[in-house]
C-alpha cells in the first residue's frame, strides 16, 4: 500500500499549477510538516507521451489503472491541472497521520483511477468516503484528501494487555516489538481464549482509558479472540475513532491546518514554486522520544516548552534557469532567540582554510561560541524553573546550580570552543583483513579463516578550534606513553586500528587547531596546511559565518566506489552522473527572532530543461525504492 501511495503522490505531482481550488484546506490541523508544489510550468514543456515512458509512470499505470483507463492521459483520468498538491505528516500522542490533497476535474474518472478503494457509508453530508485497507479517500466538491491514520502502538498495546490481564490470563508476551500482523509466525493456535472474556471487564478497561470511552467503539467484538486478534481489533477501532474525529473537524467544523495556523496560510500565499512548513513547537510536544520526560516532569516540561513557542521552520523553493533555490527561515521566540544569538556570535576561524583542499568533493565550516551559548541557556532556563513547585525539578535545579558554581565550565568550553570544519577528499584503498566463516553441514565443523583484502574508505579530515592547545598537547604526550595504540611521530600522533579496528587515524594540534584525518600524507607533507594555491576559496564560507556546506554532487558520484554499491544503487548513480551539480548551504542572516539559510543547487550547464532533469531525478529515486 505504501508503494501505491508513493505512485499516487508522483501522479499528483504533475497536476498542480494554480490556486483555483483550496485543496490545502483539507489538510488536518494535526499536520506539523507539509510540502506544497505551487507551480509546474517547467513540466509543461514535457509531453504526456514522454511522461508516461518513465518507469514510475509505467508503475502507476499498472498499479492504479489496471487496464480500466487504457489510452487515457492524466488529464483524461480526472486530475485537475489547475490545483496545488500538498503532502503532509503529523503526530499526536494518540496517533500519526500522513497523506496528501489535490484537485480533480472529473469525479467519475478519478474513481476509475483509484479503483482499489471501495465506497463506505459517509457520516458527513456532501462528502464521499472510500477506503482501501488502511487508507481513506475523501471527496468534497473538486478536492480530494487521501489520509492514513496509525494509532499509537503503546496505546493499543496497553488496552489489549489490560483486557487480557483482567480476564485472568496474566501479562502476555513481554516483547512488544513483534509485528502483530505476522503473529501466526510466532504463536500457535492454542493462544485463543479458552473462556469468553466477561463484557464488564472489557467495558471497565476501555472506560479507564484516557483516550476514548468504551461506548465510542460501537459494536466492537473482543470476545473469543487470541491476544494478537484482540490487538488488531482494538487498533482498527481506534483508527475508526480517530478517522471520524479528524474528518469531523475538517468537513463539519471547518477546522484545518489552513484555518487554525495563520503562519501556514501566509506561507502558502507566497508567489513561489513550492513551499515547506514545519511547526517545530508542536513537533516537540508530540515527539515520542520525550513523552516519558513529560510524564516524569510535567511541570518542568511545561516550563521548558515555552522555549519553543513560535519555533516554526519554513522554506520557499524557486527554480531559476539552471538553479534550484530554497530559502529557509527558522523563527523562534525571544528566549530561544537569545540563546541562538549568543551561541552564534563567533568569528570565522580563518585557519580552517589551510586544511581544506580546493579539489575536496565536499566540505563544511561551522562557527559557534558554546561558552556564550551555555551561559545564556543556563540563565534563561534557570529563570524559568527556579520557582517550580515540583520536588524532583527543584532537586535538579540545586544540582545544576552547584555544578555551575563549583565546576569551571569556561575551561571546558575553551578546550572545544565550538567552531569546526570537515572535508571529504575522495576515497582511498586500504589493506584490511577479514574473517571468512565456514560451516560443514555434514560434519557440523566450524572454522574461521583470516583473509587479506582491500577496502575503499572515505578520505576525510575534520578539525576544531581550541583555546587550550598546551593542555591537549600534554594529554596527548602522556597518552602516547601509556597507550600502546597511540604512537607519537614528529609533529603528529597515530592511533592504530582507530577505524573498523583496522584502519589507522592521525591527529595533531597545530596552533589553535586540532586536526584528525585518515590521510597520513596531510601530516607528513602538509602539517602546516596546503599551499595557498591548493586551498579552497574561503570567501563564501567566511561571509556565511555560522555555517556553510559545499558539495560537488557530480564529482562525488563519479568517484563513488562502484564495487561497494548494489546493482540498484549503481543504477541510481549512473542516472545522476553528469546530470547533477553543486549544492551549497549558507547562513544568510541571524537575529534574535530568526535565522535565515539559503540552499542553492546549481545544475550543470549542459542541462537545458530543468523539468526533464527533475523527472530524471524522481525516476531514479523511484527505482531506488521499488522492490
């Protein structure tokens, strides 16, 4: 089904141009990430006959049409070329949602396209609802929403475990990572109930749930089921409940991402080719990784959540001649702005230029003042939580105050000040040893053989600025005497078997710069840096200050070792070679309210049709993902 969604989304990518319809008004308000294509003028130069010859289009024809729309173009199939296409994702503590919206010009034709969907009874006047497995399709007027809702696995498991336990069967299967849909591979038929679960136990368990009362589950039959069937049933019923909740909000209460979040609406109205929107404040609140933190320290989470109020990341995409330009803005509130502003108040480290070769396939520079960032963060966060009433929180406040007072944190941040760089200079072959394992099925004898081999590894260099070079030199000299794997050479150190327990690494402290690399030639020949004629031009990185990234994608793909790739991955590389270009990310502006970045993807000059290039790129990605 995910294969179907991918194909359908690609289909819709070529059917959005103007804003005659409001397909974006069908995006649920729970969505936190959206991507919209506003303008496909470049693709107009490509005929439909050429379009359907791509691999991903052939897959769409076989998956969606099933022969029912032979000899029809996309327009004949009912897609509206005058609407925006919107893809979205979101999560709450109860469920995850994903899907996309688009416009249609002919409902009957579109239903022939989505012939895997069956119509079900609609609870919303004027809205047609269809379902295919776990995916739902809503049609209202000339707009379509395709929606998938996945209930929280822990929620479903807790309800199922509670019912099972209260029925007298004890706790079932402690390993919750097993796939409930493949349970028959692990459990036998005797897992079924030997007795009927009393209805009152089911009702009491569901009523205890903080997510939904039992009576909202209608005619849910949980009797005479094994454990995994019980979980499947609860999961399905929760999905029905959440689908009904979301669709009621959208179509009956007219509440959507578009109506409830003005920042998203403003982003959509910008005259650009495409937009990106991420509400990081809600993304943080609903992040599964911090739910335990919320439960343990609810008041602390409530206090610190204030830091991320208004933290929204937006992107605007434009295609100009042979260049794709993405302008990105990270907006934040006053408190988070103070932290970012002080942390990024750092001078560009010019010494980094000496160790980045002009022919590097990729490199980055990053400049931050961690000491300033720490002190500002400490002041801001402590001011927020010092008056908290929670005893656990106050205990942590006391510990933080003691550490800040008695530990010399300034010295710590002088060892690593915060600025660093990295570069990829190609790939190098190194001799390694590998273990071949042999097993004789007849004699049951097992043996191992050590074999010499060659392996391609990235030839990389990383480095950072320090204000404590003398301290690091003293530590390095002592380590070389007590650790046999650390060998001191003239001006640098070797760490034997540093990578993959086979490959040596090298490091040196030169002035205020600490350098680590797998390239020994850098230390034996260029310990004080490359010659000026061999260094990169640092002007762009210096102007960017906070962060700068450069990637020669075409050269990187050409030099990528083919033998380490699968046949499918090599197919991708071949498709992209000589069709790629230079990617650069730079910081444009940094204030206490927002940080602006710009991503530039400059295509090779011999590519005249950017639309054709984008189709080639999508086709390559499709080939990579298909089974």
